[in-house]
């Protein structure tokens, strides 16, 4: 579902152990020069992807973490975040 020209939401369900999956994509407003190069640059706004997946394991908790980055930045980020 497209909420606006820079926000999208994807919702999926249907598995027994995964109640649903919701993906929210918030993108920088790239077509507006004033917003993109002055407001967003000063505020530090970036593109965001939020993934919400509750997983039912019969009362147990599962620590789950996603890490998404550009392929060229992967090696640098893996050195910074040793636990990945």
C-alpha cells in the first residue's frame, strides 16, 4: 500500500508460527530540491526500512536482528559490529 509518494507499507500473513510480517519503507523526498538538500540534509534524514515480524515459539523469545546496508559498506560495518 502506498501511503504517500515517499512512504510504503507491505503486510503479509498466513503462516502458523509467524503471525504477520509488516514492512514499512520511508524514503527521502527526492523530487523536492528544497526539502532534499536543505531540510533533510540539515536534519540528517535518511531512507528507513522497518521490519516487524512477531514469531510465536510457544512462549519462548527468539532474539532476532536484521542488518541492512549497502554492499560497499558491509566490510566496514561488520568490523564495527563484531556480534553480527
